[in-house]
C-alpha cells in the first residue's frame, strides 16, 4: 500500500522541529523558504525537496489570477522593499513554486503555521484549490492542548467548531479556570522572561542590523526575509532606554476610569493579518484616545516579549502630544492593571481573554478566538467604540457556568500536545502527541 505524502513547510524554528515528525506512517516532503533553513533540515538528516530562495531565479512566473490574494501586499512584513512590478513577478513565482510541488508530489496535507507571510498565503490558496488539507495549529487556552485552525488566515472564534464537551473536558476546564484566577497566572510563553541589559541589547542589535544591511544591499542572491527593521528597533529601544522613562500606574488618580490597551509585539502576524486595518498601533492608540471622556485615562502596557517598545520615538511622540495617556513597562503584570477595575480595548491580546474570563468588559477590534465569548463585545469601528466607552461600564450578560462551558468546548475541539516553542517541545512525550494529532487529522 502506498504511503501518503505530507508536505512540511519548515520555516523558522520549524526547520529544526519538523524533521523530528518524520515517521513510518507517511512520506515526509520538506520544503524551506531560505537556504539557512535548508541547511538546518539537512543537518537533521532529512532531504529538502525544494528551497524557494534557491529556486526562485529559475522559476517562470505563473499568471496571477485577478484578486488572487485574500489579503494585500501590505500584509507581508518583508517584501514591501520591492516595487509593484517586482512584487507581482514574485507572486507569480510563488504560485509556480507551490503549484509545481503540489502537482508533482500530490500530498494529502501540508503542515505549516498560521499565515504570517505572503508565501504561506499562496500555499494556503493553492492547497485549497486542490482539495489538500492545510494543517496550522493554534494553542488552546488549556496548556499542552492545541487545535487545527479552520481558517489559517484568521483566529476568530467565528471559524471554530465548538462541540458539546465531555466530562473530561469539563474537568480540564475547571482546573484551568482555577489557575487563571490566581493573581500570578502567566501563559507558558511569557514565563521566565527577563529584560536584557541595555549595552548588550545595543551591541547585539547593531551587529545584527549591520549583518542584514550587508546581506540585503550587497548580496547578489535573492533573500525573502529582511530583518533590518527588527534589529534597528532593538538599537532604538536600547538607546531610548538611556534617556526615556515610563509612567507609574499608582500615579493615575482613583477618580479616573482606566481603559486598558495591551500593546502587541511588533511585527506580528496578529497585527498584519488578524487586525488588518488597526495594525498601526500608534494610530490605534490615538483613535482609542479620541473615544474617551475627560474622566477616563488610557493605559498602554508593553507586551512581555517586547520590552522597551513604548520607548520608541513613534510612541513617545504620541505620548508628548496626548493628554490622558499612560505608558507602562513590560515588567508590570497585566493583573495589576486589571485590579483597578478597568475596561479593556484590544486587537487580539491574551490579556483581553483573561480580562473577559475574570468579568471585565472587553472590546475586541481584531480577530481572535474569544471574540464569540458571551462576555466580549466585538467592535466594528471607532464610532461604535466611542459610543460604548462613553456609557457606564457594563459586561454583557453571561450565564452561570458559561466560562467553564466555553473553555470545555475549546478543549473538546483540541488535541493533546504543543507544537510551539516551549521547554518540552522536543520531548518524546510531546512529539508523540503532535504526531498523533497529525495522524488523526490526516489518516483518521
């Protein structure tokens, strides 16, 4: 009997992890974006069937159908450095790249991630054309469980199928809710984070920026990715940290109502793809300010993995120009802000989920799993948000037990395992769970 083929698009950390998912149940087809990722896969003892950076020059661009992308050219964080004609040419080459691979190998599924760059969106479109399953995982709120996204271009709960939960799922939900209600609760991906020393951050950021500057400007080889912005940001943060300071939560008068906006890490797919029209966070913060009354204060807190972001010039300029705006560092726990009884305005932040679960009014402007939770208000535009924030705080009615029911349904729709970077990613137990999840999705 012929074994099915599964295509693994091994990008980023997945270049090292996906080779560990090769098994006797299927033929593994490894594809990479970059030459560096190809070398990592090969170092794991696997063969790379195709590398886009190596092959792009020899590909003949396919015709680009009208309205091909579901997003836009603005969504990709790397390719904006090319003009429109070059972008169209590259898009045609991406279509050719994936189309030829899928037609030649006929995989039953591809394993990738949430769509975060344009070449992944093209892969999604081309697999859907051919009726091929696109497997992109997303963490369940309960640790060490995850689910396959119905639409890898969206995290909205509107795309989730939440079945009737079993008693086992309800038990896991109750245990999770007990953890969530602890004051020091932190998701697994922010535990143990420390702000790096300023001089070390400055030196490392400057060195990596210079390396990428040389790669992009002086290399004759095509490179998809361009990390100059990211490392330039680190240099700016390090320099700004020498002279700029944050505000203090305790200086906000008790007489002022706090509206809390948790800042997102930049750049991030949840901004470009899940918050398309609010991805510019300076503009988003400014627009939230325009919704407030003089009795309200907007508190913005950095993401735990993006310490120093609010010290950047673009955010500091707004801070100097805006009244009723408070900036807090990453080290401040979100629960400290929530303890002030605030309302939360968010795009897709996990703090928004915690706030909703703890009974705070939450207004969602992006696409995230909890935008269908009964205690959350999905807001379609700024006039609607202004009207909501100018009314007394009110949590939409939630029936007793609705939190447990919602979490239990998420667990029921999920499978054990965690395919994302964490301490136990490469453990035999976790690998077995992820393999079982792929096996269940592909082979039934």
